[in-house]
C-alpha cells in the first residue's frame, strides 16, 4: 500500500486573547487519520494524545491535512507561547505561516 503525506496542524492559542500560532509536522503513513481519532506525539503532554477535529484529504496530490483540537495556553504571556513553540520545535514541529 502506498503511503500518503500527512500534514498535522495544531493551533496554539491563549485562553483570553486572540493571539495564536499554528504549528505543523509532516510525515508519511499508510494509515489515514479520521475525525475523533487521537494523535500521540512526544510534544503533546496529554496522556491520551490530542483529538483530531478535522481532516481534509487531497487524493489528487496525495496528502491529508489533519487538524487537532487547539492547544490552549492558560497564561496569556508571550514568554509562555515562545516556550511552547521551543518545546514543539524540539520534537520536529515547525511554525506554519497560514
């Protein structure tokens, strides 16, 4: 079975602010995630992983965009946002400029 490129997105957002960042991680898999599935990744501190909120499959170009539920930062502090980004980048996530 041919593998498909998976583009995994997570939105980091402050609890009480409109400020946010998107992070992206890409990999290949022959298992296509579905809404309601959970993604396990070293970046996510959640014991059960993060729930997939939405998937968009592009069969023509052979990729699947996967969006997990937002990661909410309770402390509306830019330093906390930057710390989360650094932690994510250490696990091969990239900042996505959407």
